[in-house]
């Protein structure tokens, strides 16, 4: 093992041309690859040239991957909660809008009969004991000076409890309903 081939860094590499096993055969290709990963530095000690990852490097890689995965899971959770909240806001707005449309179709004389307070409704706005939404409908004169009772102010308020720390959902829509029979008088 006296023959050395110099590398570009002036570090000698072990030449395996003269290395033989006790039977006189040359080493196999695998054993040559094993021995070739060792180099000698200037002090003459052996060091690995293609060292595998150390335990510390693997642990750091696992830690970084864990932090990234944890942040991704937290982000997905927040996005999911925001999607659910947005869906509830949209449904509450649709419930209030549908109620106002229903009241526009009612006779003006009967409109006062549709006033309600804390009616529990489902996602379609139908009264239901297990509904997620509460609906208030208030109907009153537009102003105290409305002597002819030709106008009614209708306010529909829809509430829903929200998820976790988010504030409750509270949607309120108002409209004015006119008595069409008395408009020209």
C-alpha cells in the first residue's frame, strides 16, 4: 500500500492495486468502494470523504420538517374555520334576504302578523327546533308621523353562534314595504 494517487487537494488516496486478501485474490468491487471512501489528510489520519449524515444532522432535519408540517396543519385549520364562518355568514344573509322577499309577497294589511322573535330556523330559513340560526323580524311604521300607515319598515336580523374564538354572526337587513293600494290617494 505504498502507491498513492494524489487528488486535486493534495490529499493522498489509497490505491487498492496492491491490496490482496489472504487467499491471494483481489478485493471485490464492494470492498474497493468501502476502502475508497477513506482519505488521508496531511496529518496522516484517516477521514471519510463521503460521510453519511450524522445523528445530529438527521435530528435537525426532522425538527425542521416537524415545524414546517405543524405550521401547515395550523394554517389549514385556520383556513377551514374561516371557510365555515364565511359559509355561515352567507347563509345568514340568504335567510334574511329570503324573509324580506316573503314579506314583500304578503298583503300589506297582514304584514304585522309576520313579526317574530328569536325563531330558530334551519339553513333554508324554515322554522326548526334543531336549526343553527335565530331569526328576528320586526315590523313597524316608517316614522311616527306616518298618519296614513302607508309604509312599514321591516328589519330581519339573523344570528348564529360561531366556532371557537370567533365572534357570533349577526346579520341585519332592512327594507320599506309600501301599501300599493293607497299610494295614489
